[in-house]
C-alpha cells in the first residue's frame, strides 16, 4: 500500500522532469540552467500542481493563473477566496510579492488603499513595472480577475 499511494507523486515528478529536459534541450542548456518560470508555465497549463490550494478543481478556467501565481505569493496561505474583491492596497501587496519573484519592486501608488482595484489601474501598474499590459476592464476586480490579468501579462513576457 505505501508504495502504491506514492505512484501519483512519482508520475507528477516524471512529468516535471520530462518538461524540464524538453526546455533544456530546446534552449541548448543544462537542465539546471533551464528557466524555472518557463517550466512552471508549461506544467500548470497541463494542469500540473506546483502549489497547494485546498479548493481549486482542475477544471477551473483560472487553474494555471492560480497555480503559477500561488507559487509566487498570490496569497499568504492555502485558502483562496476567488470571488473576493481586491482593494488597491490588497492588489499592491499581492503584486509586490509576485513581482519580487521576477526581481522587480512594486509599491502602492498614492491614493485610497481601501478603494476597489480596477483592471485599468492594474494594467497601468503592470506597465509601470515593465510589462506590456493591454488596457484592462474598467470595473472592480475580484481575485480571479486579478490573477488572470497578472498571469496573462507575465506569461506573455516570459
């Protein structure tokens, strides 16, 4: 029984190793020099799990965004309320943790931190951090909208 229960873990590790080898060969580098961000992107888009999330089903359309950003500090814990509204202060804190993994710094611009964060403002913040972000939606973002927008921009830049 003990060996059998580990089989899914071994399969996931094998998939990750295969993807890492593919990226290394395609880039002409040693596996340890293969870009982690690229490997993780390929994994999560195949529904590979790189961070624990108590409630996210594999069928969730935002699975890749939450997995990729979850490994970069989207939330401080393992419980994620996808429908929670994102304030400017909350969005800036999350974006600061996420961009820290990319070696970038971000601080909340002036204004009301308790106000809802809009897609337009998030796109402006992302452009300010050096990403090519298209104009976002004018309305207030929930955590799913925030995660999808940030992931889309980071994925395109990677």
